[in-house]
C-alpha cells in the first residue's frame, strides 16, 4: 500500500506505532516524494518492510525499477538497522541503501572523514572536470574520452542517481544513466570522439609520442579545454590514469589547473559520469556499424571481435580503416595487410 503524501500520517496512525520508525519512514517518504518515487510500507515484527519503486525508470527487463529492505528498531538495544532485501535494481538499489544508511546514522562518522562521491586525493576542489576513456583496446570502433564538470553538490546528486564505476554496470543501465546525465547537465558534458577513420589518420603522428597513450593525452586535454571553453571555472581535473602527466601537459599550455591522474579514479563521481557518457556513446557507434557491415561488431579484442575482424577482412577489405584501428597487431597479422 503506497502512502499518499496528501495524508502523511494516516497510514502510520493505523499501522505503525513505533515513534522512531514513524519518524524515519516520514523522512524517507519526503525523499521519495521529492524524487518522484513510490514508497510502500509493510510492518513486520520489530520493524517495517520498505519497497521503493520508480515508475519512470525501467529496469534491465523493462519493468519499473524497484528496491526493498527492512528497517528494524531494537528498543532494548536502542539501535536502528537497515537490511537490504532481495535483488534490487542496479540504479535504484544503491539510491535506497545510501538514503537509509544516512537516516540510520551508519555513515555519519565515515562521511565526515571521507566523501565517497569525490575521492581522497582531490577533496580540495570546488569545481572540477573528471575524464575517462573507452575503446582504447578495442579492435572495432572509436576511441572516446568522456568528461563531466562537477561540484560537490552535483557529485552527491550523481551518487544518488546511481552513478558508479561503469565496469559494474550493464549496458542498459549505462545508456539510461548517460541519457539522464546529458539531459540534466548537458553544459557539463564533454564527449571527444575519435572515429576509426580519424584515429588511423592521427595515429602515425603519435607513434613516437607514446602511441595510444599519446593520443589519449591529446583527447583528455581536449575534453578539459572544452570544459573551460564552455565557461566553467575549474580548479582541477581528475583523470583515470593511463600514463604520466607528460602525456597531457603538452596539450594544456596556458591552462592553470591541478591535474590528478590516479588509478580507480571512477570512485570520483565526475570521472564515473565521464566514463558512462563515453561508454554509452561507444556502444551506440558500434550499433551504427551494423547496417553498413551487415553485422554488429563485438567490442574488445577477444575471440568474438577476432571473428568479426576476419569477416570484415574477407567481405570488405578496402573499408577496414573505416571500422578498425589499423595499427593493432591482430589487424596487421591478417594476410591482406602483408
């Protein structure tokens, strides 16, 4: 039974008597109303079962996204605890868990020491751009660098939205989040696309400048400079590490920013958002290849991608440079290029 926000206490008066649980579920109801979610409550022994539904956000199977759990209150131990229950939607689940953990106070001390939406090494930034790439090791498709400009408040909003390391997300979720991010903050999004054709034209000039990493340096710098050109006053840039600063700095002359290159940078919400934007764009560009090729190429460089490569070399040998990165060894190894 979903409790209407127009009769805020009727459900609790009839069903729930624990004042602590009444207060906490009232807070959660306000949160749900603000986000446009539907909240259902079902009392159980020593607690209340909660179910959060987003009717406007389909899950990976096309059904309304949902997440649930049980909020317990032990009067004797004077303790409130939150227990997630069942399989939750990959976006809505983290949103519900994060909000419940805030309500029951389990994150307060940790949050004071560490803001998980930002990252330890870049906590001094007020406005920064985060960048990450996709397509670096893929035979087919472009090299894409995604960038996103964040503030502390926006980083928290991204975290509530369900943004996290794109490697932990399914394609449908990535595309859904990318659409939401771009729709809400288009002016903060930067997507640098280096198509296979352009990549193959540019690569020879970078062979003695770090190869792919040199090209990435140019791409990340382009995303950073585009963010500045869009009018954002940045005090830093956080980059998922692919090489040293010397790969980027030559393309950022005259730009005064604190650069932070680190591994696992997707713990920073700006970097995670940039990665999601890049990944969604990459998948859409592979989709666009299906019509001219007669098949949708697989990402990566494993066996499926190798089969696609051999098929392309057999059926359209003259068009290889339009679809694949020509300097890769598997491509060079094909007889047609010897």
